[in-house]
């Protein structure tokens, strides 16, 4: 399970840095450092809107949104009413962060949508990932101990006590679904509403309303 298994790295400012990590969860403690390196070479169509908060051209931010740096927000993003962007956040281009959504210590690739009542902590969301209303990425165990990843059915130490989810490109997470700490969702997958998911979920699969998992069928055009 590598960064390249989950994400199209050409759809994020962080691509050149993420390429240096084999285990994708190892990126999470380094987000602040990555922000510092990126801001040193941002193009001229970015400006420092708040101390430590860099914003790309064409992005709209509602007055009621709260943003705490360090953070980079890409071009043509929409930061809506009551959004909360809290420390160590990198948003790609055309990202939507909506009402009552909190994003903390996370990387969201281009065109990600987290538009309604979502929590995204200590997580990475790939290109065009969409969270339905109320979907939560839980990042902390009730026992407070280390969160493990599961790769090829093997338990792998992450060394992290805060670890939300890694969601591969173009995956859809249904309304009010909960991804338990350390969940990994493969690209092009769908989680139905109200589902709880833990461990590693395979690419191009669907978890249905009764919890069954089936392969996703694609048309010839997709």
C-alpha cells in the first residue's frame, strides 16, 4: 500500500513531496513541514490572506468561515458559511469546504468536496473524493492508543495516535457514514450511507446498505 496506489499525484500541490513516502500515513506528521516548503515557492497568483494562510486566485471565502494557519488553499475553491479550517491544511484547486465542516491536519486533492457537516481530521482525500452530508472521518480511538493500518490483511504499526482516513481518488462516501480511525479506501469505491467502515477497503468496490461488499461495475466509457 503506497501513496501511488491511492492518489494521482499530479492533482495536488503536494505531489512532489508525497512521492518520497512509501507508506501514505507517514505523510500526516509532516504536513506542517510540507506547507513551509510549498509556500517558499508558490506562484504569483497566491497571496497571504491571513498570517500563514495562502490563498489562490479565484477562491471565495465566506466572512463566517474560520481559518487558522498554517494552510494553503488552492485556486477557485469555495469555503462556505461556517467552515472551519484548523491548522496544517492543504487544499488543492476547486475544493469545496462547506457549512459546519471541520478540516484539520489534512491534505485534500483537487476537486474534493466536503460540503455539509463533515469532519476531516488527520486524513488525505484524493482527487475528486466526495463526502456526503454528515460523513465523519474518525481520527482517535476511545482508548487513546496507537492506530494501526491494515495492509494485505496484516496489522501494520503507524506510530500515530491521531490517524483518520486515506481515501483514494474519485471515491464516494455516503451520508452519515463513519470511517473508523486508520481506514484506507481504495480508489473508485463507494460507501453507502449510514455505513461504518474500518481497515482497508478494496479499490473499485461498493459497500451496500446491508454491509455486503461487491465489485463495482463500470461502463465502457468510464
